[in-house]
């Protein structure tokens, strides 16, 4: 018999951890390869994790409720084959260390977790575990090992957390200024001043997804230098084409066609013209993406937002994009999206017009560097050039709001890109066939 580790799988770009929700199998059960063994939650999706091997589930290393880093061992499986030497105690210790590290690690990149795994922790008399982030803050602020050992910890087993360090620094004269400058707002941190409530107020606890959305949004604003450019596009040709063809389209394809596929197609074409929009940032490196994978923000019945991804959009026509948009939207609203449906996005489109808004300033989903918000399409009087002169006509107009990361996208590129998207929308051929 052979002993193998089952590892926490990678469940999407920028996801570095998962929370074990429920084990579908118990220790001693026989399992088949690719059979679902447990349910895991990330900030984007709840999903079942299949077994990597067939055999006996010998030991569960990550209990329900544990937060486990991607790549860490979560179970031991006994399979047919040559036996390998394996230390179960060592595996359990490694999982706990990685889990503690994950609680302190930044949520925007998986590489940070891998690179920051400590070879050794501070050797202190209290024998507490100190994460690399806590050690880094202590070093930067000149906190000695003895002083660090005296800081009360609110984490599991009395472990000192980042918030404990920031609170401690705020209480000291020397560290006050540095802590205020470097502190990252935490959604779980108590408010700076008490919030008064009355008997008529309703207190609503954030659900897990709302907490993660809040954390990601704050983190994105901290990481990226947000700038937004605006362009107004004439959508008249697309509106007229859709009104003329929507009944035939539904009869032929069995589903409705919205405006979203037209937005996505125009963005895909503009990315081919300006490939430096289709990038991500890794430290001091710029990674240019070959694939064009466009995320679409979908509102869930709960009010939360989720962003499924259409892969290789540039290889699809309007019909193909429309079918994929409808499929992903239905899966999202029925909570049936998989981790693969949410991973790999290189650019995102958010249709704020569906809420009746004419424009918005969207926040960039990390590690992407840009996002486009499309507003409501409204009728407006506009000057139209004709062979016989300018005339005022009623046109269907829409604002495009392009938010981009000014660290790597300058105003020229960000502005020209959104203008090119508008150009493609306005140039839509009224005689296009289904």
C-alpha cells in the first residue's frame, strides 16, 4: 500500500486559501479517483473537491472550518502501490503552520504565500508562533523579541495577529505615526469610535461573501492607483438591430439576446488593438496575457456580486458570446458556478446600466489592471453629420466608464482604449446576420 497526500487545489487566480466547509467522506471510507470528498469555500465560490487518487481515506488533516493554503495537505489517502515513508505528525504541523500564515498573508497574490513560508520563526520563551507578517512589522518598528513576547495575542492559541500589532503600535508614541500610515483597514477591525444604535435599528451580520468582497475592494484600492476615463457612445445601430432581430434570435436559439454580448465583443476587439490593457502586475514585473478572458459582473439574489469569466472571447462570434453569457448568468444565480468558471479573467465588464445608472466608477478586480462599466442606454437629442449637413436627431446614447491602474496604464492608453471600444460599438453593421 502507498500513502499519498491530498492537497488543497488551486481554485482560481489570486485565490491562496480555502475554508473547509464539510467533509463528504469520513476516515476509513473507500473513495474513487475524481469522487467528491469535501466542500471548500473561497471568496468567490463554494465547490466540491474531488479526490486525486482512489483508495482509503486514512486521515483527515484539515477539519471543518479550517482555513487552508493552496497546496497544503488536507488528507492522507492509502492507495495500492509501493509504500512510501511519510510522517503524519509532520504533515499536520505543516498544515497548521501554513494555515496560520494564510490568516496573515495578503489576499491579492498566491506567490507571496509561497515565497514567505518561514524557514524558522522567532525563538521566544513563550513559544508562540509568529507569522512572517508579524515578524516583519516587529523588525520594521524596532520591537525586540522580549517586547514582542509581551504583546497580548487575540488569535488562536493566543497568537499575535497583524491587528494586534497595529493596536499595540497605536498605543505607543514611537509607533503611532508609522502604524497610521501603514495600517490597512480591516473589515473585521472594530470602529475607531463607538457606533450608537437605538432600539429601532437592525443589526445585520455580514455573510462570508460580503466580508470577502469588502476585503477585496479595500485591498484593490490600496494596491492600484485608480483612474477613470469616460466616453459616450452612440448605440443606435445596436439598439435597432436588436429590436429588429430579438424575436427571430429567440426562436432560433431558444434564449434572449441582451446588450452584454455586444459590449464584450467590442472590448475583445479593442484589447487586440491595445494588448497592454490585457496585463497583470507581479511586483516589479508586468505579465502580458495571451488569452482574452473577460469577466462579467453578475448580481446575485442576495445582492452580492460575482464575476464569472468567458474564456478566449476573441474566438467567439456574437451568438457564441451570447450563449456563454446566458449560461454563466444562470449558473451564478443558481449558485452552480465552478471554480474554473471564476478563474483566469484578464479584463472585466460591469453593466451598471442594468440598474438604471448612467455611469459608475468601478473598482479593479485584482490582479487585473482595468475594468469597464457600461451605463444605461438612453434616448438623447444629438448632432448627426449627414451628406447634406448637420442635423439634430434622437439617438440612443450610453456612457462608458473605464477604470484602470495608473501604475502601469497611463491616461493615453486608458483613454484611447475606451474610445476604441466606443468606436467598435458605433460601427456595428445594421445588416449583420444571425
